């Protein structure tokens, strides 16, 4: 079983923190969707199986698509792939796109899971992030989603902005209980290069996230999850029983997936690939049958590093048997480097499985980088 990811690179406006590939101009939307249809025709053989376990429409803001465009996209997908009723089909969406009418139409479409970018229920934070909705719209959206009958809903939240406070973050999490949300993602605000936020901080118009605020918010989130029966199964992801994200879990556990659309990545077990991150060039190259997809054969160190990076982020941890299956040299290297992390209390061991401790989760990237092999 495999996954299909489709990147829809359009947004109403640019969030100040975002460095994903997107455009706020919709002029090329129709041509780009046609190119996505063409890429599906060209590359569907990338996956060994026609049976999909997950379909994920990400971006960008896929909820900008009309129902006609969404319906046609699934008609095209169905020409090349099969899926059952159990297949998880996710649409990333913004609250201001989810009117009651749109939610009702989505409920009657193949979409069975909504990933809603709330980010905060506080207007000051939303304005700081340059989100296209306000807190009232977020509340109305979740009311509609629940009233119309969507059961599989996840909410994105961001902590650590200079406009936040412990009280605001606690309230954001409490809203998940109000709307009976069974899955949520909580991301620490990061300052990515070439974003509006990075520019504002450089010019003194904004402050970088405070480490102590980020740590306090993360600690509170961990306890909130324990208190309300959420499984902390990945650094930023929390789910109640039966609501783990299939698509993302398979990504972290290195299952094959095909990525379609500009900037989309793919993985088939031995190779990783990515599409050109330019809408106009993507359209032109796909339509002309030219080269728009770069493929990289993973070396043994690459494969090892990717396994360490993704597995350590999860509750299932890093299995020594899996490392040994890559190479004995990797096992020797890992055991040597992980010893210091065990002593420092950042990693813990249970038989042959190594996991981040509660403290280690605060420094996941640094822990992984210490374990990386250099060719």
C-alpha cells in the first residue's frame, strides 16, 4: 500500500512565517491543474501498487479549489489508482474557505479528513502571522465541520510567537476539547530564511521566538495530551485512539509515496525525488514532456541518516535491527554516537529500540544531527 501527495501551490495571502512553495496569484491555477493531471498520467507507474492507503491534498491552500476542480481531480486520480472506503483522503484547508455550503459539498465528496490551519484562536496572534482569517471565523468553521458530520478532523496550532502567552496557548488547546477534536498538530514558530518574519526580525520590527516560552508551551502541551488521552506519536503530532494520521505516519515510517505538483517530493524505498519548485516552469516542462523531476539514489549513509531523522521523531523510535539491515558499519557508528545521548538523558533505550526522552524531544534536530553519518 502506498500514498499519493498532490501539491496545490496557491494561497490567498502569504503567512509571515511560511517558506513552503506557493503563489498568491491564481492566474495559472487552471493550467497548473491540467499539468497535475498530465503528471499523474506520466508518473503513476512510480508506485508498484495501484492501491492507495492515503491521498493527501496539501499546499499551499487546496481548499481554494472549487468543488468542480476537486471532483475532476479525483476523477483523474481514479483513472490510475484504486482505493477503498478505508483510504484516508485529506484536504488541507483554511477556515475562511470552509463555509457551511463548502463543508457540506466536501462531506459528499471523496474527502474524508480535513486538516484545518487554525494556528490560533487569538486575533492578535493571527494578525501577527498574517493569517487570512480571524478567531471568529475559526470558531464558525469548526462548528460547521462538526455539525455537518466530519468526524476525522485535525487542527494545526502554532506556539511561541511574541504575541502569545501561557494563557493564550492554554486557551488554544482548550478549544480542541470544546470541538471534540481527536487529532492536532502543535508547531513551534520557527524563523525560516527568506520569509517576511525573518525580514521583520532582521529589521527590528519583530522579535524572535523566546526559547523559554517555546519550552514552556511544549511542556504544557505534553501534559495536556496526557490529561486528555492524546497519544504523542510524533514531535508535533497528537492523536486519540484510532485517529493517527495515516499519510504522515507512513511518511515517518518510510512507506512509499508519489508526490505530484510543483515542489512535491516522492519516495519509493531506495530513491528520493522532487519536482521543480516553479509553477510556470513546471507547467511548461510537464506539457512538453521535458525533465521536471530530479531523482537521487540514496547512499547507505543517506538511507541511515533519513531513517534516524524520521524514526527518532516518532513514538516508535529507532530500531537497532533496522539500522543493522542497512549495514553493520551503520550499527557500529550509531552505538558509538548514541552513548553520549544516553548519558545526557536525551535518548532512552528499551531493548533494541532507542527513543527521545521528554527532554530529548525539545532538541530532536540536534540529537539526530549528532547521530548522522558524513560520507
